[in-house]
C-alpha cells in the first residue's frame, strides 16, 4: 500500500511556523477558511464564513491570532492564499489594506496526484491550497505560480476591449439569426450589416415568389432593432477606446518610452490591436518571450516520461483575448519591421510559409523587442 507520509515514528524534520497560514475557498454563498497556526500540532482547522462578509473574516483572523498568542506567547502575522474566480481581486486588495499578506495562485499550476482520480471538494481544495502556500513560503522552486493582481485602474482600463469583444459576439449572433430565418424562405443575398437593411427588407421575396409573411417580417424587424442598438454601442465603445489611446500619447510627438505610442507607430497595427496589447499585456512585466507566450496560452507544454518525450500541445489556459490578437498580428501581411528599431517603418520581404517558429513565438518576440527597446531608450 502506498503512503503519502510515514505512518509511525518521529519525523526527521519538525516544521516551525513563523505565521498563521490561511487558505480561502470562495463560493457564491460560503467562504471556507482553512488555517494552520503555530503550536496547534500541525492540524488544519476549518471555518465557514458567509460570502462577502469581510468584517466577519477579519474577526476570525483576529481570533486566530489571539489563540496563537495564548499558546505560544508570540504574535504572528496572517498569510492567505486564494484562487482567482468570480470574486476577482477585491478581496485580495482589501486584505492587503488590512495588513494581511495575501497571495492569488493560478490553480492550473498546482500539482495533483496522478496515481488515482482525485476527489473535488472545497475541503480538499482548501488543504491543497494551504500545502501549496507552505511550500511556496519555504522557497521551493516551481511549486506554484502566483498571479500578478492588476491595480484597480489597470483592471478598469481593460473593460473597453472586453466589452467590445462581447458586443461583437452578440452582433454575430443576431446577424446569423436573421440570415437563418431568411434562408428558410429561400433568400440568400440579404446582408443585415448594410445601411439600407430596412429598405432591402421591404422588397424581399421568398424563393417561390411570395412576400415575406407578416409574423416573420415583424420578427426580423425586432432583430434589426437589437442589431442597430448593438452597432451604436460598438461605435460608442470604439470612440471611448480611441479617446483612451489618444490620452495616453504625449502631446509633443512620439515618445519612445510610451508603449502605446510605439505600438501605434508600427505598420499593420490598428487602434484595436494596440488597445488589446496595451491593456492585456503591457500592464505587467515579463522576463522573456516564453513568459509572454505562457501568459497568452501560446507556449506548448512538454511531456516527458523515461525515454518517451512528446509535445502536449498548446494549453487553453491563459488570456484568450491576448492569444487571439497575437496570432492575428503575427500573420497579418506585411508585418512591421521591429528588429533594430521598432520606430522605423521599414518594409521587409514576406517570410516563406514553411517557417520553424509558430505564430505565438513570432508575436511574443515582437512584444519582447518592443519592451526591450522601450527600456533601452
């Protein structure tokens, strides 16, 4: 029988905790708090707090500190860990404002047992988070990956690009629904995105020469009402996006230290591309191009066991908006020359199709070179 730990005998190393470690499993109704305090015989304690009750959570932290003080005679700090979810980063910021050391971990970076199927409960997940936090604070390499939490300003700045993507997805749904309704009547050449969409709807005839049925015509008119509202909202979001980019650029010309100005100077780089790259990537620092590709979900995951080595493929984790934009940017012909100087708009001959590096590597290389150029200047 396999055992995770020795079942008897004295342990070779006795862990001395210098803080009170707490993991938070957040849900819509309840927050499950798992704690490990000094002098508590290494037993994990579990508490339940109502979701959103920050004063109650801070009161629980105060009680844990008082209990640890009564047992050991020393005052300990609180160190917490949580996963990013529906609650976002507001709790992380609130805990930091209260003097609590808070960490947000990427759940995909935590290793799980592979010899059997693992049960999925909040209790077990809380214990796993707590063990990962202990290993992280001990300094074990690559035990987990902590998320870089954006500031409230950086988080709010990404709303425009994400709202535009949502509105465009809704627009596609309405356009396809209108076309599907007309396809069933034998009409194949109607384009709802044209400005004369209402006038063309009046003269449409079915495949067998009839006018559009009354109820179908009313339904399509309502769909056009919703489509036109979406078009107005998309235009408003794009105007706000352009105004945000214009406000970030210096008034006296191109500034080589400004990432937005450098992005807009590149050929084949429109305002939407620049806005997505600026809001989704340039708000944090990357050490190399592989880190950018991993953040966007473009870096492949190797798998190795004994003498067998293979590629698992590109992970679906990461930032989907940044991944889509980087792939589109890498294959837009002709690409901008960002080799020696990204500010010089020099034309390059198109690369051959059979190239060793993929779209993700090319896009990551471009972002790294723009960032390195900005640092040198």
